[in-house]
C-alpha cells in the first residue's frame, strides 16, 4: 500500500512451516490454553514454505486439533481472502465469529490511490460471503481519514459503507505521512482540521452503531473467556466469542484463562455488563 511502512521495517513476508505451527499449538494446549490466535501482518497470505498449502489448509489443520476450543486469526487482507478461506470460517464452530478486515476507505478513488488492490464493491461482496457462511459473524475494520486527495464526497462514501456493513468496532486514524512511502508524493493534501472533523464524525457514527449492536445482545448468554479483573471491586472481565468485552460481578473468583457463562444485562457503547450464570451441578 502507498501509505504503509511495514514492508520497509520488517522485510519480506515469511511463513512458518505447518508442522512447526501445529507443534506450538499442541504445546500450548498441553499447558491448558483454550484459545489460539494465528497472528500475521497479513495472516491470510500464509503458505507452506516449499509447498502448495495455503491459509485455508492452516485453518483446517488447527481448528481440527483436539482441545482447540477457540480459534482466532488476525489480520486478514481483503483482496486475498479466498472462497476456500470463507468456507473454513463457516465450517468450524470453534473458529470465533469475529474477523478483523481492514477496508481503509469506502471510496474507490481513494482505494486506488492507496494501492489496496480491491474495490468497494469487492469488499462488500466479501462481507456478504462471510456473513452467508457465518451469520453471527462480527466484523471490525481499520479506516484512514484525510488520505491525500480525499474529498467530502469520498469521505461520505466511507460513512455510507460503515452504515451498510455495521462493524462491531473500528480503528480509525487521521492520515500521517511515513518517510519512504509513496503517499506523501500524492497531490491533494487534506487540511488537518478538516481531517480531524471528519474523524470525529466517523467516531460519532460508529458509537451509535456500536451501541445498537450491543443493545441487541442484552439477554443473550455467552461463554466468556476470563481475561482479568474489572475496575469495580468484585468484578471480572472477559471476551465473548464475538470479541465483545463483558464485565460481571463474581462471588468466587474465576481463574484467568478459563471460561464462564455470562448473561448480558446492560449494553454500553464499548462494552457489556452481565451476570454470571451458575454452572449446573449433576445429581
């Protein structure tokens, strides 16, 4: 991409062999880990060194290992998310219903200047394929506001895309030039104050959408992976399979890294409040 410095700071992409990855996952499972996350700058570019396997094969191999209760992966590049990868997301129940899928802009003109390699329509088609395969899928994304040449019309297309997709969360930033990248040589620099104003409009829209999505979860029960203690005394916090943060009061502390069932009672813009559901005791 014309704005990205990562290839210059980290060097060419490298893929670890499948056998090495599976060995590490088994090692983590032996230690009691319940959730595995596959991490890569563009994780779906993974390919078996000196082989023909791709990321769909890696998902299949890890998801079918005994003991993998939850599987996540981040970050995926939209252009290279293949139908076989989409099928894997729908095939395995232990692949979490959450995906981070950076779009960066809702304008085709800006996407071309960014060098993203896909169009708005192609991104929306991928979203439709993923949600058809996994109807409960929650999506998050990255957006850059004020990219060189972005007009008010371009920005409005970004807002429209956010309204259409209804992301569960997003990470948005004002464009900032990186030395050595191509984007600073583009014409049409956006006034910083205008870019900041656009960014705030984007955040306001997303907060409304996020609150509505969270409110739709009130009354639902989730298996929550406990990750820490809450700010309020006697509370703990964790993540749902769809990656929502949940705070809930506890009597007896739940060990970190374990799961507990929680019913959502209150929706906030950026998190949920719930109550722990007592485990059933066999008699």
